[in-house]
């Protein structure tokens, strides 16, 4: 991008820049842009997010009104809060800034953005303060199945596990969803929630461990899952032909996999691969072991790493989570397969393999 507007609304051409500083916006969408250096050592302007074209103006106006309302609500959490605060050190604007010690950055992100953009913005904010909070729209949390976008806005904390932040603008509330299960069945699962109605409590609650006044939340939906019909539908889907062919080469079909794999709508927080495929690959690994042989946590973890390297399992990109997801996935799978009788604990981190 060769030109942008400066703080005095003057059109500035990138080639005119000598020592860039200050704030610039896109002439088309009025979104912040930053100054970057090309490989040929020439300045140019770049969007923080994709430019919003005029054809999307109507949608943008509605989102903008909600966005402004959310920023106003979040700003009530701190007396000295500043809305649309410009951070010159990283050439970025944040939705809400609390001048606490250390500072806090609060971002509301209703519209989906590229995961790379999310990660870059988050990392840039983290160079300013460790307290960076991304809030989604609470409407997303009314469904029993978490969307890919919800998962990308998740955090991890050692006290309350995988969790996410949401704003209910109609109720003027902040909701924190915690203890999210790594593997769950969409028909029925539990997590915890902390509801903040008094905005002045927001800074202290966000940094609390454990979170105060957490209550149990039960997601429940009526869905008639028929295992055989589901198997047939998967076997007819061209998308899954490579996976099914891989099973056949090892003398296995979907009808050999345990019934429980297809009796529920299984979901996993940490992978982009369908969860039934993950279960099938893990079951096949256990099936190869002799009855009452033992496997360890590390052995199953290593097997999952191999499956990831072979691209049979794809881990989900979670830009706000900074930890080894394979460890958590291994533990969740052990708990699941032990629950259905395929593993029996021998001692710490060691399990007997049980065949039907």
C-alpha cells in the first residue's frame, strides 16, 4: 500500500517517509496501518487486518455499533480506562487500555480474523504487557459445539484449564467460561462459568486464581445419533476415502471400531481432524498391542507425535495458548479410553491394554 492518511488527515506517500513515526490510517476503510520496510529497503503501509471494502459497509456499520458499545462497557472496569488507545511502540491501536500496574489490554473480536493476524497482534501486545484479554461475542457460546473461532480465542491457565472470555452486551455482562473439556460429546457436557455484572470487579477477577463465584454450566442438546447410519455416511464421503483406505490396508473397517465412537457427536478442543478419526487411530494403536500388555503415557504421547508428523492428525492453531497441547491430548485420550474399558490403570502413568 503506497499511501495513507496521517493524524492531520493529510495523504502521505510511503516513498516520502524519512523516519516514520506517528499514526496512519487507510484512506478507504479508516483502519490503522503500520509502516513496514520491503526487501528493497523501501517503506510501505500495511493493514493490521484485511481492508474492509465499501461493499461491506452495511455489515461494518452494525458491527461497529456493537463494537463501540462493548468498548464502552469494558472501559467501565477501570476509572482511567482509555478507549481506542494508540501504542506508538508497536504502532497499533487497542480497544481498551487500563493504566494499571502492569497495564491491561482488552480486545473485543466479534468478526473472525486470520489466525496469523491474531497471533501477530497478540504477540505485539504481549511485548507491552502480560495482561492481554481477547473477548468474543457471548452469542457464540449458546451452542453446544464450540466453533473453530471460539477455540482460537481460548487461553490456558493451570488453575482453570482451557477457558475463554465473552461479552453479553444485551445483559451488560462479562462471562468467563472455564474448565473446558478437551474431549466432549456435543449432546451433553459441562464446564464452569463466572459472570461479572459489576464492571468495577473486572480487573481483579481477570487476574484472580481461582476465579470467584464459578458455577457449573451444563450444555445439553437432543440429537439422535445412529451409529450404523453415521458409519455409512462417513464411508460414502469422498473426503474420508484416504483415511478409510488406510484402515482397509490394515484389515480394519469402521464396523470394527468400538460402537461408542459413533454413538455420540464427539468433539476435541485441540485438533482440526474429526474426533472419530482420532479415536480410530488410537484404537488401532491399542488393538495392535497384546491383551494385558502395558503402555505408558510417554509411549502414547510419542505415537500421537508420529501421527501429527505423518499428518494423520492436525493440531488446531490456538494463538493464545502457549503450552504443549500433545500432553493434554494424551491425558484426555487415556481418560476416555479408560472410561470405555480399553485401558486399566496399573500404576502411575502405566496402563494395561484391554481388548473386547
